């Protein structure tokens, strides 16, 4: 297949993600029954995106391992960087950017109160699975895949455009958590995109994102459990 059409396929998928996010964000509420569906939706979404990346890679003959690990640095170094920077991103988002955005942007009535889950220890394994599979592996695989293809076809301009667009879509995907979460996660997306641009290691992104989410989960159980 002509690789030039791949960025346009990615844009179409982003557009579908945005439509779904707005629809889900508008129709969601804070009742327990609706909130519980997040678990199943997260797993279904993650599986669909993973299948999409694998399918596109097959038809367009893309070798995912080409950007999975940066060959010029030891795997151990990349793993340590991912774990450390994930901790830094967690502290930056939760204790600095998050409170600032919360102050500037009031909560909305239809956002889901995720704290309901942090008083049930039985949910911990599910949260951890989502943090690693959907947050770490799938979302960062999709980010790295998208940025790489835009960079390949359009050079530096495509690279920057993909970082901005993927971050915006990533932020809108958290609309169900409120407008403040959209801003915070968009900023995080820009940071992750910049790291991938500079370091060319998907492994680092996966560990950064998973570490950030796992620490957030444990904080939630500490505060509400």
C-alpha cells in the first residue's frame, strides 16, 4: 500500500476518537453503575487500538521494533529513565499542574467521580492492569506509531504536527473526568511526545505512562481507601 495515505488514516481514527470522547463525556454521570463501565470500556478500547496498530503495521509493512527501543542506549538505561521520569511526571501533574488547573477550571456536573473506586481494594488489580495495558502499552504504542508515521512522510513539520494533534486527542479522551483533566492530560501528552521526539524510545514512554498511572492509583487508594 502507498504509505502516504497512512497519516490520513491516522487522522480519521483520531477524528473518530474525538467524536466518541465528546459523546461519552456528555452522556456520562457520576452514578456507580455508569462509572463501573469504565473498566470494560478501557479494556475494549485498548484491545481495539492495539489491533488497529498491528493491522496497519501488517498492511503497510512497518516494523514496530524499529522504534520500540533506542539502539544507542542500553535497555536498562531506558528502563530506569522511564521509571524515574514517570515518577517525576506524576509529581508534576498531581502536585503542581493539576491543582493549578483545578483552581482555574471548575468541575463539571457530568464528570465521573473516580474516587468511588478507591475505597474498594478488589478493584486494585483491575486498575493496575488498565494502567499497564491501556495506559502504558496501548496508548503509548499508538502515540509512537502515529508520530513516527507523520515524521516519516512529512519530516519535522509532520513530527511536530503529530505531537500536537495526538496530545489534543489524548486530552479530549479524558473529557469524562472533566475539563481540568483534558488540560492536564494534553500537557502530559505534549511532554511524552517531546520525549519520544528526542529519545526515540517507545519503551521509555510505556514505562513513564504506566509508572505515572500506577502511582496515581496508589495515591487514590491512600486518600480514599
